C-alpha cells in the first residue's frame, strides 16, 4: 500500500513539487506492481483528495470534499483488501482525473491557476 494524492494527477502551479512527487510515486507504484505481481504481491496506490489534518488546516482553508482521516483510512483499507491497483477518493476526484487530460491545455492551465487565488 502506497499513499499518494489526487494532486498527483494535476499540474498544480502552487504546489509543483508536491504534485510532481505524487505523480512520480504513481509511476513508481505502477512499475512496482508490474514487477511483483508475478510473485503474488499486490500493490495498491491510494490517491485521496483533501484530508482533515492539522497540517492541512494550517496551510489552507480551501479544502473541498475534505475527508476525515478515519474515513479516508477506512476507504483506503477497503480498496487494498479488494486488491485495487489505484484508488482515488472521494469520487469527484475520479472525475477530475479523467477530465484533466481531455481539456485544451490553455483552458486547463487557466483553471489550475485559478485554484491558487
């Protein structure tokens, strides 16, 4: 089980290092999964959205669809038990992940920049 972030699916201009490191973790997770699956090892990457933690509260007051840590842990454990390869939660972040690459780059960039303000 690896814990990533929904931010790994988006080029967040205000969190470039964070979103980039989470994107790298997603690729690492997939490569690891392919390598160890023949040995019966299951790799799950969890990519939650916003979690209600002290660090998150200190950094931002904009946290849509925020989950409690306990709820996120329950959902992630359930996904791992089911052997899911990649689990994104809550569901609107699944939709955002699918839409991001379909948007024209200029529109996508403007939308991502608007999140910062």
